[in-house]
């Protein structure tokens, strides 16, 4: 009987141990499952416990803002984090020249939040900040992320099969001998104020250059007579970029507008009447995107690390593809499998273009002076013409 009792006790202990082990295992499984559930990025209302907080990385960008917004969305989809904080990149549209003026002043009075990353599209703007407030951009990497040359945008189907080089175009326009478009009508140019409209400045620089050397204020002054003649025959607006809708609709006063290749690509992606581009031969000015992590008092250490992570992603093949789809040229990146216009944009960024070295900030003012524009940048009211009378603005 005692023997039977011993066996009964052993069976009782074994049952208790089994129950305990099973309970512990079930608790562990439930705990792991709950943690996995919490860490999941899918499902409404799911709490993400990967991070102890969240940090927004504000990015100031000019003409490339739309394409960069797609890059930011792709970056955010990788669930980036820094110092235990989940990161979200936010692109805010701020003209490159405006940002260059606002940064040394502490970003005071701006409509957008102060940025941790600045993506200037004109190297002269970056150089001006490096001079005015060197600590803000100390140690920046001047590697070019993407480029976009200036072109002449014309209404669909109006691009001729042959066209003068930039240098010859200046000569022809100054002499009143504008080249014909496909319909046989002479090209009628619209110009913006180069202090407000970079594309106009780039087009005029390309006409003046005639070679691979950057345009200077002195070379602009030497071309004053030709530029004044061109302005006297052109429609003048505060911003030529605002004229693309009028161009597509067949405005009778002009038939061509200087615009960045990427600007035309973005316009065509949403337009019922897409535009066509003319690329005159010769060295061509345009935008060059660089990316800078700002060393400002409004940027904390987490934002600094997040900014560096975004810029690293910006140089990745995935970002290059997104920028190319937005009509930008990415140096060193693999191009499309086949040549031809990027779908949806009507712009072929595989056409070779010789880049003109960027000018400094004195050139925009020199161009405005040579064109005979008033001392203050043009607004949207009456625009003085080159004879000193007024003409209604077309912008």
C-alpha cells in the first residue's frame, strides 16, 4: 500500500510540473504575440513601440519640392528612426533664393517651419549662405544630387526639327530675326524677371555664354545691347513660369517660355495640353540640387541624425528612380532602359546636354539691369518697357 501511495505522490508532482510549464509557455507565447502586435506597422490604431517618441525632419526645397516629396514618402516608408525616435520627413516648398535670405536671419517670419535640411537648387544660393553664415552650412557636401537644364517650352507640336544654338538665338532675337517654329510662325519669347524667375536667368546666361565658362556680371554688361533688344521684342512678366498655362492655351503675344526641363515634366504630368521642349545646342545653365544638414540652434541632435539619414537615402538608387520619374537628371544613376520621353511627362531626359558652370548671385541683378528692368523686382502690376513707358504685365 505504501508503495502505491508513493506512486500516487509522484504522479501528483508530475501533473503539477506539467501544468506549470504549460502555463509559463502559454504566457510567453501570449507576451511575444502581444509585442509583435504592438510592433506591427499595419492596422488602424496599432501602437508602435519601436520608438519612445517621434521627430519630424523639415526639408526646405525649391523647384524640386514635388519630386522630393515622393522621395520623402519612400524614406518614411522605411520606418526610419534616430536615438529611439521615429522619423518623418516633410518637404516644404521654399524658393532657393528665399531660403538663402531667410537662413542667416534665423528663419524669422517664414510661413514654413525652420528646416533641418536645405536642398538649394542654385549653387550661388548655397555660396551666399556659406559667406553670410558659414556655421549654418559648415562641412556641407556639395555633391550634386540631380540637375535640370533650362529649355524653351512651346505648345505641343510647335517644336521645329532644327533650331539655332543658344548663342545664335541671341543674335537672331536681337536682330529681330526670330527662328520659325513648326507652324512657320516666328518664335515670340516671354521673359520673366531673372531675379525672381531662375529659368529666364538660365536661358539668358546660356545665350550669353557661347562657351563652357560661367557667365559673370561683366560678360552680362558686355551683352547689354543685345539683351535690351531681346527684351524690347519679348513679352515681359514677373515670372515666366507662371505663363505655361497661357502658352498651352495659345496666347497670341508669345509662343515660347524659358522653363526648367523638370518644370515642364511636372506641368505635363497634370496638363490636358502638354507642352514640348526645344533644347538649343551649346552649354546650358540650369538647376543643380545639393543637400545640406543645417547646423542651426533650432536643429537638435536627433534632427541632425535624422537629416543625415534622409540625405543618405536621397543618394540611394530608390531615390534616384523617383527623381528621374519626376523629370530630373541624376548624375551617375542608371538611366531608363530605353530612350525617349518619360511616361506621363513628355520630356526625354536622356538627350545629352552640356552643362554650363553656375554663375554667382551678381549675375541675376546684372541681367535685370541689362534688360532695362526697374531696380525692384517686378510685381504683377504695370511693367515698365525698355522705352520707359508702361505695358501691362503678362504674368
